[in-house]
């Protein structure tokens, strides 16, 4: 068993004034969340943005999405999108 030697203990100092003076980090948090939302939206709607709404590729992607949603609803019994 280790013996406690009080002359070797180091005090822990918590300076609340210093903590209050630092900038809050919400901006970086919201910036990160915004980047994630942008990435998700770009992945979901990138085909329409790249080729336009009248392009056959856009209609093909829309058809694939509709089929995937129908298959999901049929397999799970859940309505898409969730609310």
C-alpha cells in the first residue's frame, strides 16, 4: 500500500476568471453542424443541381429514390419520411 506524502502534493488551481475570458466555442459547433447539413443536402440533391430538373439523369435518380422508398415502406411498414 502506498503511503500519502503530503509534502509532495501539488495544489490544483482553478482560475474561473481565466475561463470566463475565453471565447465561447458555439460558433465552431454551429459551423461544423452547418457543414454536415450542407454535405447531406448536396448528396441528396446533387444530381438535380448538376444536371438540372429537365435532364433524364435527374428523372432516373428520382425514379430510383421513389422505388427505394416504396421498398423501404413495404419491408418495414413505416412511412417515409419519419416525423
